[in-house]
RNA sequence: GCGGCCAUUGUUCAGUGGUAGAACAUCAGCUUCCCAAGCUGAAUACGCGGGUUCGAUCCCCGUUGGCCGCUCCA
C-alpha cells in the first residue's frame, strides 16, 4: 500500500467533487473566492467546532463562550484603528506595473517629508509631482492612489436619508472586548477569565486565493484571555501547550505542524509577542492556521479611552484596580479544516498498483459520518434500514444501497467514514452484522444489539487524549 | 486592482464554421454482491452577453469565473 504523491489541486478537486465544498453561487457563474460547505463539509465543521469547544471552553475552567453580533457600532472600529489603519494607499507604476505603498515611497525617497498625518490628496500630489521614481524601473509615472479599505461597508437606517455606515467585523476579537465588562459582571468571575467566540469575520482582501485558505468571509474561533499584568509569560505558555494538545487531538501529523515565534520586526504594533502555528500544505508550503498573541492591555485601553467607560478590574485580593492583560489565541476554522483535509487525504495503491482507493484518514470524531449502514443486497434494504434507524439519532450516519459492496466501501473511504456496517443474508438469522474498519480494512462480526457498545468502544479507542 | 495563461456533462479528455463523442462517476433493472466485477438501459455539457455569418461551441469584442505572479493575514 504505497502512498502516492499528492498535490493541493488534487485534494481540493476531491473536496469539491465529493461534496465537502462547493464553489459559491455556482449557478450564477460563481463569485470570486467564495466557497460553500456542502453536507460533508458542514458536518466536519460542526465536529471541529465541537472539538474546539470541548477543549477550550469546557476543558479550561476559566473560559466561557459568548456569541456577539457581526455588525457593531462603528465607533468600535474607530477605537481599534481599523477605520484609519486597515487600508493602504497603493499606487502602480504605469510602465512596469509594479505596485507600492505610496507612503512607503515618499518616506524612503523624500526623507525630509513627514508622511504621517498627511491626507491622501497631499500624498497623491507628491507621488504625482515627479519627485518620486519607481524603485523597479526608475520611471516617475504612477497611477493615482487607490485606497483599499479592508472592512466591508454597509448601511443601517430606516429611511435612506437617515442611514449610517456600519462595517462587517474584520475580526471577532472586538465583540469579546466590548463585552468584557458584561461578562465579568454577570458571571461573577475572578481573573483569569477567558472569553471565547466562534463566528464569521470579513475582510476585503486584495488577494484572496488558494481555495478556502484565504477568503473574504471566514470563520474564526477566538479566545481573549484576561489576567493580572505580569502573568503574561505563564499564560502565553499555557496556551501554546493547549494549542499543541488541540492540534494533536485533531490528528494532524506532527511533522507537518510547527510553532513559529514572530521576530520583533514582524510583530503587529499592539503585540508584545506572537507565535504562529503553521501547517505544511501540499504544493503551497507552510501556512498559518492559528496565532497566539500577547496583546497586553492595548485593546481595553483603547476601548476605555474611546467609550469613556471604566473597564478596569477590581482585584479582590489587593483591592486595587487595573486593566487586565490579554493573551489571544486565534484560530482560522476554515484553514484548520483545510489542513485536516490535506493531512488525512491519501491515495493508496492496492494489488501492486492495479487498483487504488482514496482514503481520508479523519479522526472518527471529525469525519463527516461516523457510520455507514449498507445492505449486502437490495433485497435486504428494509431490514438494514432498521439497523440504520437505530443508529442515526445518536451518530452522524449514512445509508447506502447502490452499487456493489466493494464500491460502497470505497465511497466511504473517500469521505473518511471510519466504520461500515454491512447487513447480509445471515443477519436475518443470527442478528449479526459485519463491521468493517476504514484504515485497516479489517472486518468483524458484531451482534446488532451490541452495536452501540461496539461503536462507543471504537470511538474511545481512537480518541487521542 | 494590474499583467500572463485558461474555459466542452459531476470529473478527465476528444472534436467541428452546418449545434457534439469517450472513459470514469451517477441513476434504474438483473445478479446471496464482503473491497471500484459483469450485462441491459437512462440522464447530464460547448460559462455568459454582444458582433461577423445563411448558420458559431469553433472567428472577433466584452464580461464572468479559474490558475500563476505583485500588496495582506486567521
């Protein structure tokens, strides 16, 4: 059973053709870089979320989950700097088509000019003045500055003349920060406290691509973990360890995952330290799945200033007030799924290369379906269906009657179903079925009445804890 | 957004200025079918919109989508 080389394209093709992912709005010709999860993808997504919730919310005593709104008061984004900072003034050289940030060009070529605080028009005048040349070809002719606002804008208002601009959130984090006070009050907790959220975020990326790796609409699983200043190192390490454990639970291969600490120059302005957890994607190379950032008290300070609300925490031990520091573990759910798909996809050669099967070696907890029930012959459909009906409420299960039994096994292998249950002619007499396991292809006779126990044992056996 | 390449059924490929074929996949039937067997039958495609033409899937223009490079990030 030799493993063939796999490419990113081959894997995404399989995902699209088998029903994990569909191109968005396909019957209208699609929409650039938008993807829909099909039935299989939606199931996997549920399972990954569920695993995450179990690990980071139920599993960590300090943590709670909230579910804040996507559309927030626009003042939130003014406070965070997203309105002013989340766009770059870009120009293209008309000759060689190279692209630059206008403020960078001016800063580097006219040392005596202070670009900070300059309006776009002023900046544009300088770039168009002929004093700035293209670093690539030396010509001095640029397109006008174009602003790329990364936040999606929309409007709220009862009547058109009373509309106001609002934004789709570019990150879920701020929904957590603005609720810090509410959570502390209503849960009556003491620090440390982690507030978790799973939800969509939107960024008008200039260059999305690589399938679901970078899209303009994506789902994040984020935690803002609040604690007493000075404990930064301790909790940073705590979340590094937990992220490692989580990645192991997902079953991602060790050698394909790495933790990468940001260099000081690479750090975002609000961050004191950041670690990325990256996955080695086929064809694409290393790509970030999640990041853990030390944000200090940056966000709460900003919100406290802008809102005028007191966001400090009264420490009952010392009877002093302070703004907590924050560690932010942030997960890209879609990327995590993509890594999972790439990691588990295998094309196995059987019978010396005469035959092959696609196997998705998904953890049984994460696979779309846990069980497939299939009658050996169509004549056994009604009886097999009863077995299926007995399982479907407790498990994600699928019933398949078409094609030869071998073909059906292959179909389930290709979508990662760990267990196939076959009802045959003997089952009528002995009330036993054949359970076939995905990875080993081994078979076992099991009493129908023992199936539930068998499956529970199987799931327990395969759980990586 | 800019430059380059591309667009035929679910997938992978043929093909022609007179509206299309294959393989695999799918569905139905036969087969006591346990790792893609076989037989019979069925459905499904020229991305979209203009133009040239008696006629365009094929030529031209536009558009949309995809892939590869330039800026960002989870």
